[in-house]
């Protein structure tokens, strides 16, 4: 007697699990570093980010605007936005997105310092002034440029912020905001041009407490949580499949 035709065999649970893990890895990579030349949080978080040799758009050195004694007493985290004023696309979008997120975050301006600094070695005071006017930045929002290339490179290196000069004189660069603890150690990044007000407020409030060992791995927690969820679902699926087969026998 001929046996009934068997339905096409589906992929094994292990294959399904492997596929799901690969998918979660891809999603995690996009979610945590969906930006060009992304920095490595595991290497950069905890670095003290210096702004020695930087000045504002009026040529006033940062050291004269914020004295060492004032910085030592100040409990406010720093929100730092790397940009350059000639940027034809994303730098204005990052700045506008940061303004919107701050407006919706529930944070008071007394709870943080905010800085946009140019990574263009040829930045000028006049262009910084124009940038401030164009973006309608409040007076408390510092706009800075480095006085010399060495000071700039030191700051970019501590942020693990890398750029590529293009043929037309512009820069390819990551789109991000960095949040620093009051002692200016890097606490976290926010990637993209449109920031979540809740995520920004949470990052600022965490940074107020300083930098913890968990902070350098925080961007990867989504991946591990996804792996755990997929693994649990796969185990449940295998057990359910075995139970169903047993019931049919």
C-alpha cells in the first residue's frame, strides 16, 4: 500500500534560529551604528574630551568663557554636536533635530551645557556667526572652532570621530551627538539626524551620575536582548513541535 505524499519539509529549528540570529545582528548593526564611519563606543566611552585651544565665534577662548574653577563645580553634562558650517546637508539637520529633541525633552537649559563645534580645520568666526543666526541658536548654545589642527585632532580622536575629505572640499562624516559627563568624559552617543526626546533626556540624566562600565556596552544591549528573545522563541518552538508530534503518534 502506498504511503500518502508527505508535505514539503520545512527548515529545521536550528536553521530558523540561525537565520533569526543573523537577521537580529543586521537589525542591531543598523540600529546602533546606522551612520557613516561610526565610532566604537567600547573604545571611546570613558575618554575625557578636551576643548583646549577652542574659541567661540567672537574669538573668545573657551578657557576665558568657562574657568577651571567653574567647570569643577558645574554638575551639568555636556551635549556636544560635531559639525562644520559649510556642510550642504546633514549638519544643519542634526542641529535642527537636536533643537527639537531638547524642546520636547522636558530638560531645563540649566540641566546641561550644549556645544556645536566645527571639525573643519579652516572654519572661520564669520561662518560660525552665520551658522548661529541661520539655526537660531540661543546664547547659551556655544559654537566653537579649534585654534589649531592639533587641538582639533586631539578632540576628534577622543570622540573617535572620523571624517573623509571629498574632492569638492566637503567632508563625509558621522551624524551624531555625544553626551559627556560633567567632567567631560564621554558617556554615550545618539546617532542620526532626528533624535528621540526621551532618549536624549535619559542620556543626559545618566551622564549626570558620571560614566559607568555599562555605558560602553549600552549600544550593544539591543543586540543581546534580541538574541535572547529569538533564542527563547526558538526553544519554545522546538518544544511545541515535539509535543505536537508526540500527540499525533
